C-alpha cells in the first residue's frame, strides 16, 4: 500500500519509470496469494513475517485475504497502466481502479452493516478496514490522474451524458 501511495504521490512526466516500478511492485503480492491458493506455495506473508503473524500454538495464523490479494492486483494494474500511452491503456487503468472501488464498496458495506460474507471470502481472513481505506485512496488517486479521458471524462462532461453517468 505504501508503494502504491508513493506511485500516486510522485506522478509526473519525468518520473514515469519510477512510477511504473512502484506500481508494478504492488501486484506481485496479490498474485503470490493466488499462486499460494492454487498451487500450494508457502504463504508470502508467512515467509517474510512469520514471527509477527503466527499466534499461540493451535491458533489460526493471520494471512492475507483473497479479496485483499485481488485488490492489490487491481491496484498494481491500474498504477502500471497509468503511465502507459494511448486511450486503451487509460481505459484499462480506469477499469481496474473502478473494479477495485466496487470490491472495496462490498468490503466496507460488510463492515458498516456487520455482514461478514461481504468482507470475507469463504474461511479466509477478512479484508481489514485499514486496507480498504488504503486501497480506496490508491484507486481514487489513479482515477484522478486519468481525468483527461476515458470513463472519467464522461463523468466530468457537462452535457446530458455526464448528468446521466453521475446519477447512476
């Protein structure tokens, strides 16, 4: 989350490679979680922070939630595509950021109304509220950085199309 925030904060024309590097560093953690679930790889957070995550003997260790992993992948993709050239890349970045916001709305709704199925996937750990807020800031920052075109330009339109989009 820190790397994603840094990528949004230092966004400028002369730092394009650094922004892509920081954005690209966000997604692999989420991809590793999916590889862990699908292929039985060791948990990345358990390898890096085992002594801080494992509780008392017999307790369930704290691990990254699958919806958090999906959020990291979407945030990383949005940040990576942010610096790519062309309208298709801008649309893809916005699509990833909006998809991330929809995922976060589900998790936040689960916390606001105490609906565990909305913030948790199966028997895995729930997405933490701090993660929801951090990923939400990254998604909103990515959308703000692409305001000149794509879906965001439609939302900013002063005509009837923009009014309808804002109502929806």
